[in-house]
C-alpha cells in the first residue's frame, strides 16, 4: 500500500515540475522561417503544422513542418512562435486549441 502511494506522489511531483518549468530565454534572435513545400495531405482531415526554429540549447535548429490529424473535429493548430522580451527571446510551443 505504501509503495502505491509513493509511486503516485513521485508521478504527481514529476507532473508538477513539468507544469511549472521556467521559461527559457535566448539572447540570439531566431533566424527567418524557412519556406517549405508541404505537398499533398496524406488523407482527408489532416492539417499542416508549419516548421519552426527551435533552440537546442546551443543553436537554432529547424524543425520541419508535417501533416497531422487534429485531436478532435474542431481543433485549431496554433503555430509555435518566438516573442522578444527584455530577458531575450522566448518560445511559445505550438498547441491545439
């Protein structure tokens, strides 16, 4: 019984740490977004999620766009984007709304 409670506490703590992770600020502005050829959707209902410049801890790296199925019928993709603040550049991850 104690073991199950301990496992639940560790899992909850890991989730909490992930939820409250601090923003990462990059002092270097991201490069221009690349123009991608998206091609045809692999099937009906797919949505194109465009590529973006991600920070890998040392430099920007291009994450290519891809066709994905939305999690539900009325979901809308909000693309990732960089915002300049006093501390540097901060990324807002792409997500479904």
